[in-house]
C-alpha cells in the first residue's frame, strides 16, 4: 500500500511528497517529486530519495533544500515516535526558556528562541503553544505573588516588542478579506490583537489593527471609511465585557458588517450574548477558516 502524506514546494517551486510504502508490517519512506507528463497530460511521480525504514528516518536524511520544511518534518514525526518525543521536549524547553528570558527582560534571547522554534515548527505553533501558555503562566505567577508586578510589566513589554518584531518580518498578499481588529474602550491588552494581525497578514488577509484607547466614534468612522468585511472585537478583562457589548451594538446599528467577539474574557463556558458571534478558545490556524466561511456583505 502506498500513502502520499504531504506536498511541499521548495524555493524553486518543486512539488515534493513523502510517500510511504508498506511491506509486511513495516513502512518505508520515499521523497518523491511530481513531474508533468505532457504526452499523457498528467503528472507522474519520480523518486527523489529513498529515505529508509519509517521508524528510523531522521531529519538529516531529508535533502537540505527540504530539511527545514515544517510540514515535511511533521510528516516524519508522525511515522517516528522517537521524533515526536524529541519535538515535545523541544516545545517544553522553548516554553521554559521563553519564560526565563521574558521575565529577565532579555529581548535578544527571546528573538533567538522564536527563530530556533520556527525553524522546526511554525509561527502559529509558536504563538499557540509557546507564547500564549507562557504569558498565561506569567499572569498566574503575578496573580499568586510569585512574580512582582514590575517583572510582569517587563515581561509584557518584551513580549509586546517580540510580537512587533515578528509582525514587521511577515508579509502577505492582502488580497483576501479586509479584517478590522479592535478592543472596547478601557481594554489595555493588545498582544492578542497583534498576534492576530501577524497571523492573518501571513494568511493573506488585509488587516487593520486599531490598537487600544480608540473612542467608539473613531472606530465607527473607520468602519464607514474602510468598509472591512469582518470586525473582530478582542476582550481580555471580564470587566470590559459590557463595553464590548455596547461597541458591538453600536457597530450593528450602522453597519451589517459581520462581528466576531473573542479573547481571554470569552474563553469561558457560557459566554454572554453579543450583537455578533462569540468565538471561544480557538487555535490560530482555525481563525482564517472561520473568516473564510463568513459571506461577504460589502
Ligand atoms: C500582558 C498582560 C497585561 C499587560 C498588557 C500589555 C499589552 N500591551 O497588551 C498589562 C501589564 C498592561 C496588563 C494590565 C492588566 N491586567 Co493583564 N495580563 C496580561 C497577561 C499576562 C498576558 C495577556 C497576553 O498578552 N496573552 C497572550 C495573547 C497572545 O493571548 P490572548 O490575549 O489570549 O489572545 C489570543 C486569543 O485569546 C485570541 N483572541 C484574542 N482576541 C480575539 C478576538 C477574536 C474575535 C478571536 C476569534 C480570537 C481572539 O487570539 C489571540 C492570539 O492567539 C494576562 C494573563 C493571561 N492569562 O492572558 C494578564 C491578565 C489578562 N491581566 C489581568 C489583570 C487583572 C490585569 C489588570 C486589571 C491588572 C491591574 N490591576 O492593573 C490590568 C488591566 C488593564 C486593562 N484595563 O485592560 C488578569 C485578568 C483576570 C481576569 N479576571 O480574567 C490576567 C488573566 C492575569 C491573571 N492571571 O490574573 N496585563
């Protein structure tokens, strides 16, 4: 039996796959490429490299040009339990290191941790599996008195700068839907909005991230002017839910633009009702899928 697991394009746009062939109870992996057969008007596969017995293949067996492809590596990991363990250890280590370097206020080291992580994994996993849980721990440790308020502030500032640096490095086509991200008056947390801006930009959306302390009237004016396809409201503090409900209502009174409401304050079992749809705790990777399903109104 032959299974094609993943398609990857390298810089010269060559499509490569990992193909598995089962012989008795063992799986053997091949790196194959797609070649166009113009006579038959169909594509055929050619073996680029025989990789070996699935459970024994390691990263170094992959030709260098495909070696850092996160998806190829994740397919490998799925065939190789030892590799999965290594990846779990790498995630745990990155979390511990990031916690330490954020609370030490060491931006340069945080950038290094980010760069090393995304070499093996990807940006959305860095945000979902490393930054968010680490920020959560920082919040908990501050709440329980294990971290001083000064240390929490230093860590928050470094995290904010780190996300800005990542944001400045990314680009996207901007040809998908126009997304506006805003917060209700009083909400000072915006790292979540910056992460959303970064990820949605990579995914090709055109993002307007309004930042904090923007009066509701200015948000309304902006919506009328830029006509976003979807408005995202981010709420972190439960005390800001009422202001968020007022903001959603105000937007709904003058525009049909779909509104999604999310953020830490809404990651609870029975979230309150809004003019719009509340999105509970979601992986970053699922947010573009949710946005794509919303019909355009403009
Ligand atoms: C950093 C931080 C701050 C920084 C904010 C800096 C900044 N520029 O943003 C500062 C120091 C200013 C701050 C202030 C306060 N904070 Co604070 N803060 C945090 C902390 C540690 C991290 C937040 C963060 O950045 N997370 C990382 C991002 C990436 O995650 P995220 O915000 O959840 O966003 C993701 C998702 O939720 C989702 N998402 C977000 N919005 C939306 C919207 C939509 C539509 C969708 C689909 C998805 C989505 O996508 C994002 C990316 O994955 C949290 C701890 C925690 N558990 O979150 C406490 C925390 C939120 N803060 C808390 C508190 C109490 C406060 C203060 C009241 C403290 C005080 N006494 O002054 C003030 C309030 C300020 C205000 N009025 O808003 C509490 C809230 C408690 C509660 N009741 O829930 C927390 C939980 C800490 C704690 N454990 O006690 N804080």
